[in-house]
C-alpha cells in the first residue's frame, strides 16, 4: 500500500511528492520575487538571485521544448509503425494461407 508523501524505497527510481504537487513552469521561476532583507542583516544580492532564476527558467524552457519535440517525434514514429503493421497484415492476407 502506498502512503502519500512517503519516501520511496532505497534504490527506487520513483520520487516522492504530494498528489497536489504541480511542476514549475519557466515563467513561474522568472516571476518569483523574494523579500528584501533589512539593514544590518545578511541576505542575498537580489540581482544575483534574479539572474540565476532567469538562467534556470531558460534551461527549463529548453527542456520543455525538447520534451515536446520528442513527443511529436514519438507520435510520428508510432503512426508510421501502425501503418507498416497494417500493410504487413494486409500483405499476409493477400498471400493467403501458407502451405
């Protein structure tokens, strides 16, 4: 039985996350803003953070584009395989029963 939010078994390729989890999209990374720290407190330079987030968003956009291209290519290959299988079945039927 699977328990929500439970860590998968060691060595498992699965990841654990909530069922309500949604993947980040590049625009969400680009639009993310952080609170500024007050005077005398430690913090990150906002320009550095936003430059990094923009780089991450660009990488994510490239990955999503590659995934979409891969899915389109897969659909074309599956369609070609179905046509080939139909042609083979039709040719076998036209030849008649094998003696």
